């Protein structure tokens, strides 16, 4: 039977140097990945094609790196221990992620980078193991 077409629901907990912890999803869905990538694009503008040309002569893309980084953190985070000014655990939301102190956000962003590297390495090891594993032949009844 083939592997599930849906991402795992597993998470990994990481301690941050600032004293908080975060839980990051082991896998993102296609929609989550595209949401985080799409958040970077603020606008796209095409200049009308010149006479005799089919394609636009110029394309202008405007990117929003802050929105992209916030969206990336939002899709990876599944839980956290970050507290608000009253000492209660803050709601995990894109707005709260964007309102974090710079050093806390940077720690989260760095941990997501490390997490992605770990997940890619584990997937590569899994792929190699599948290549090395002897082919299974169906049994007849």
C-alpha cells in the first residue's frame, strides 16, 4: 500500500534560547506551503505587450518579506509557550507572531530553518533506504 497522501500530524518540540518552547509541524500540507510562499507576493503587474508581440514586455513583482516570514512561522508552529503581558500563554496567531519582539521572532525563524534541514535530511535517509530495500514482489494466492 502506498504511503499516505496527507502530511503527518506529528510535531517536534524545540527549546528557544529566550526560555520559551515551540512545537513545529513535521510536515506541511501543500496548501500550507503555498500559503507561506504566496504571502511573499504583494502585487504583480504586467506592461501591455508592444505591437506585434504576444507577451508582456515587462513584469513587475512586489515582494513582502515580512509577510512571508510571518506566514512561514504561522504554518509551521502548532503550539508555543510564549506569554503575553499578563503572563498568560498568548494565542498562536499570525498577528501575535508579527507582534513578537525581534529577538524572539529571530529565534523562532532560526529554529524553523534548523527544523527544515533536519526534516529534509530525514526524508533523504528514508528515500535512500527505500532505494536500497529489495523490491517486494506480490504473492499469488
